[in-house]
């Protein structure tokens, strides 16, 4: 079993509470809009790390993280990108691939809207951890934790960090 900490849209702010909530995680995944390479460095120094760049990220972040990241965690096919849309309204840049080769888990950031939604048409689980930073229109900063146990997603948790 692999314990995952999922975060997005830090926009240059990394709450110290993230380290407490992700302490028992095996890996941390960031779905873009870091705001600085320092956020990547802090997370990667703490736990094994995967991340994708977001629309606010500059050349420094884009030199370290890809726009799209497709990988397996245990037996689960995961696709992470910053701007991906959601079931029924996938972004134009991902729609052809997601329809032809849907992953089991599709992770996005960008909207600052925390969302866990199953897409029955494509048979995938869509995850957006909301926004953990202080910039944006969201009211509460959020994270997610979950376990990947072979081919199953288990123990999904939403964590509220507090008011933006």
C-alpha cells in the first residue's frame, strides 16, 4: 500500500501544517501552480515527490516539472496535469487522449475547487485537491490524502488547512 498526499495551487505559500498532515505519506503529488521552485525543493526534501507545472509557474518550475505526468503507482494508471477539466468537460488539450486511453485516476488543479468525481463513461476517478495557497477565490485551503492498495483507491480524506 502506498499512502499519497495530494496538493495543488500553493501559489508561493506552503503552510507548515502540510508537513504534519503528510508525515505518514509515502509520496507527495503536486498538481501545479507551485509559485516557486522553493516549494518543490521543500516537498521533495521531505518525501518522494511528483509534480506538474501550472499556468502561473515560470521557466524555473517548468524546467523541473512536466506539463503532463502519466505513471503507475502500484497497479493504478495515474495522469496528472494542471488544467484538465473534469468529467463531461475535459480540457481540449487532454480530451483526445483521455477518451482514447483513460487512466484509472485523473488529477488536476487550477480551478481551486476541491472535487472527487467518478466518470462512469470513462471509468476513471477525477481528483482535484482544491487550493492549498492563499491566492485565489477559494475560501478554505485544502489538501487530500488517500491510499493506493494494488489496484484500489482507499481511505480518501479531505483536509482543511484553514481560511485563505
